[in-house]
């Protein structure tokens, strides 16, 4: 088990580090990684009974590093994984969100605006910044944010910390769910590294004193951790279970492309009863290539060339690549990627060949749930940031007296109802009970209609007088001998 022990933990001593490096280089030469070894052992029914963490649900440090680096490469290079991340981000962050304080407290509003509008925090609150943070959360599986707190007249500076630099999450010795702080290992230019300790932004007084006694601890700097897809303390990239299948699909498509290019080299083959002299004359006259084991010494033949051989008849090469079977095989691989990312294959590839209204109706509901859950996750992240900014910089803010609605965060809805149905429903509500006639309802409908300055237009609508019922003149009554007025009829 000595070799397996070295595989299961990043080495600390120079001797172990040498073994670790040699193993890594040997695997790389075979086109493998430590993750491949772990998966191979699992295929042989070998089970690891635990890890170095208390929860037995997290990866070892070397495993996490390999997984995150691989996930980042797949985000950059693999179209299926890239699309899975970008689609979720673009759907939830198509525009900037708005934030306001529910009770209108001018002090809280000033602190919120100071932090959101600070040039130092563009990486978190700008349009491109929010999309970038979303991509990073999905690609890395977790987000570490450091908050540099100063005087209330200055904005709280927010910085993302690379998860690869977080080497330990410090918890209460008696309660793994009680997080005290974080240990960050920062590489230096001389090849070494230094460790810095951060206090968790929800740490109590005991936890803060314990963390601040450590060497390299940072005062007035707090850190927050937002993991996704986790069973333990650390998060997992959204494509963790899909990357192997995305790799299989990519290699399969590369093989199909190679076969297609190879078949395109020669489109015809010709055979003649003459010998080598006849072939040479045909080559010279027709500028065609011959089939030979000897290298031609020139450029590859152009696509659609004819291959001449000494022999019999002349016919066309078979160019059927088995594309029908290949399409089915490729679909099976993409469906595994779809299962791993939670996004239907239709949305990963944009393939609408087999799509219909019935299938779209079935797929859209779970997709809506996935996107709404992801949007609510970010609502919660932003709300917690504003709550902590208020706690750090406002003496009048009392967290015990606040609710989740203290900071109202508004983003574009993931799903939008049909406008005609929305108007019809509101009309029925007002007809049933006039108390539903509210400016906010008018404004929401006008915003869906993309009306400029919807708030002012809604106020004007509400101020309009109720329409008075019109007097309907009675219709004339026909009598024998002519038409007379209805009032005199009878």
C-alpha cells in the first residue's frame, strides 16, 4: 500500500516529492493522469476506504488540482463543456442586476452603492465581471472571495482567490461544519511559497482569536466560500462526471474527421493492362497520382484525385463513411455529457433535427428548475455580501432585526410568461377584486412590453379616471308603414 499512499496524498518530503514527480511523468508519457489510475482501480473493484478529511467526501489536494486544471482546459477547448458553462451563465446574467434597500435606509443604500460602483470591484459587479465569476464558479466548482474592510467612507474591496491556492479549510475541532478560516499558499518568484491565513466572514470571537494567533494571519480581511455540487467542504466542477465522455466524443469526432479526409484523397481508381511505363505516361498526361509503397517525394494529391494501377477495370471508390452509424454513436456520447452537466443535448449542440414541440415541453421544465436554482444561488451570494458589508461598516445595522427582504435584488426572470396570457390574467384579477389594481402590476406588464419609462407610464395609467358607462340610445322600431322612434313606439 506504500505506492498507493503516495498516490493518495501530495508528498511533503523531498524523497516523496521525487517519487511523486517520477510517477506523474511516467503517467504523462502514457497519456494518463492520476485520475485515470483512480478510475482504473475502481474498474478493478478497488475501493478507497477514506480520505484525509473528516467528512470522507472531499478529494485529496493533488486530486483537486488535477481535476480543476483539467476542467479549465475543457472549458477552453471542448465545445460541449464550454457550451454547458456559457449557456447557464448567459441565461442567468443577460444583463446587470439591480439592488435596493427595502426600508429605504439612506446609510445602507450609500454603503451598497459605494461597494457596487467602486472601480476596484468591477470584477464582481460589472456586466463582464458577473459573467466571469459565474464561469469560474462552474468551472472550478467553488468560489473564494476575500473582503478587505476599511473605514466606512471607503468601499469594501472584493477579490477572488484561486481555489488552487486554498490548501486547507480550518474548522472547529469538534464540529466540521463550523468553519473558522482558510489557509492560502501563495507561490513566490523564487520557486518557494508562503502561507497566509484568513478568517471566515461568519467566524465567532473564539474562531477569530484562534485564526489571528496563526503566523501570516490577515487582519481586517475576511473570506467567504461558495461551493457547488459538494458532499463535503469543497466544491466540484459542474462537468466533473461529464469530462471523460466529452473527451470520448471529441476523440470520436477527430477519428471521423480523419477518415473523411482520407476518403477524400482519392475519389476514383483506374486500372490498365499496361505496366509501369503506361502508368508513367498516364501520370504525365493526366497529372494523377499512383498507388505505390514508395514515397512520392512531392505534395499530397489533391482531393478527388484518381489512383492508377496496372490491372483491369476502372471504377469509383466507395466513399460511404458509415455516417448513419457514426451519428448514432456520437449522439450516445453527447447524451452522457448531457447527463453529466444536466443540460439537454438539444441545448448543448443546437441540434434541432429531431426536436419537436412535445420533446421541448418535456425538457423545458427541468431546465427551468436548474436555471432558477442557479439564479437563486447567485441572489443568495449577493445578498450575503451586502449583509456583511452593512455589518462591517454600519453601526446602526442589526442583523437580528433584518430579513431576507432587506436587500431586494432584481434580475431578469429565467422564464417569461406569454404577454397575452399575462394581460388576460391581470384583467380577470382586477375584475374579481379591484384591490388588485396596483401601479406595480401595471409597471410589470409594461416592462414585459419593453415600454420606456414603464414606472411613469404606470403612474399615469393609475391616475386616469374610471371610464363612465355610455348611454345607449334605444334602437328604432319598425312598424308597418315605416320606421318610428322607439320612445314613441307602442
